[in-house]
């Protein structure tokens, strides 16, 4: 509470801090397990735009506030209240989930995963260039347990980034996997104790920032086929992703999954 007015002090949903050549972006909703709403989407997206435009920024770190969750995915509570999870502005909406997954920039992005990263949290990690995770972090795409799908890039990026048979297992079962196993699969660069997470992330960012920035940025654009702020190689994946999601969300099962979750019961699937 404010000592002057007695009114609540507004909490910024996304914190942005520049330390030297590194921009730290923190999802600041620990009470909601850093779930993504429209304000988080805009905050992350605008921070990425700032990073891309500022030649002094050479690397970006994305993390979550608190020690429980990196990001719990979409804010289903806000959605149940009828709130939008993406902004109405078409350019901002085009950045994809969390203002991030369809928003490639030339500057390297490191995900510092400070806790659970299930669903959309895993999709943020998949969309990052490098990942440092705490020992207790958990990854996974549990959407199939809820009658929906990993529509923020997870369904195709997991297949691209880990061995296909293993990726298919996690996509089909929706089961979580540990940070240690994520590192074995090559999804995580390094697993560290919680109190070392940001130190390790900044150390990695600073090693990158010590190199010629234009060389680093050109290398990333070539590696990911980024042109005109788009990853052209992913266009067909996103088009197919959108078509499948539209059809799926019209199904009875897509309504049953979230309803069963809210009612704390096992879903009854009808495949229709």
C-alpha cells in the first residue's frame, strides 16, 4: 500500500534493466507463476524492439520473477474472466505468444529458466537461442492432457531441437522432464544451482557481447534464416499450426479438457 494515498502500488508486469551491453527482461507476475497476459505480451515485445534498435545492447536475458516458475504459459484465469491474452494492435499481436515466439531479433536471447517452464514456458525456452536452467526446473508440453495443442511453436520446435523419437514421446504423452534430462537432450546449455542462475546467464551473455556485435548478429540471422524480422523457414509451420489450432478449438474435446481441469476431474474424451 502507498503510505501517501493508501492505494495499491502498481506492479509492472515486465521489468527491463540494462546492465552494460546486456538487457535483462523479467516476467514479474510471481503470484500468477509468471503466466502471460496481454500486458506481459506487450512488455516483452517492446523490450525486444528496444534491444534490436539499440546498438549498445548485444545480448538479451529472459527470466521470471521469484523462485517457483519461469513461466506457466497463458494466464487461463485472465482468459476465464474474458480478458485478451494478446493485444489488439496487429503488429504487437504478430509477435506471437508472450510477444516473443514469433518475434525474432538479431541479438542473441538467453532464457534463464528459474523454475517450472511447462506449456508456454517451454515454448519460450524453445524460442530462445540459449538456455540456462536451475536444477529444479521442469519442462514439458502438457497441452494434449487438456484437449488442446502446443500452439506457440512447441509442436514443431521440439521436433527440431531434440531427437525426433524423444520429441514425439513428450508431444504425445504430455509428460514433464527435468532440467538435467533437457540438458542431456541438448535443449538446455547448462544446469546450475538456483543462486547461480543469473550470474551464469550474464557470464554467457558477456562472453557473447565481447565479440564483434555485427558478426554475432549476422551469424544468428544466417543460422535461423531471419530476414525482414521473420524466420522464413518457419512460415509453412506457422500456417499449418494456425489451421490445426482453428479446427481443434472447435471440437468438443477442446472444451472438455479445460473444464475437467477446472473441476479437478479426469476428462472424458469423445474424439469429436
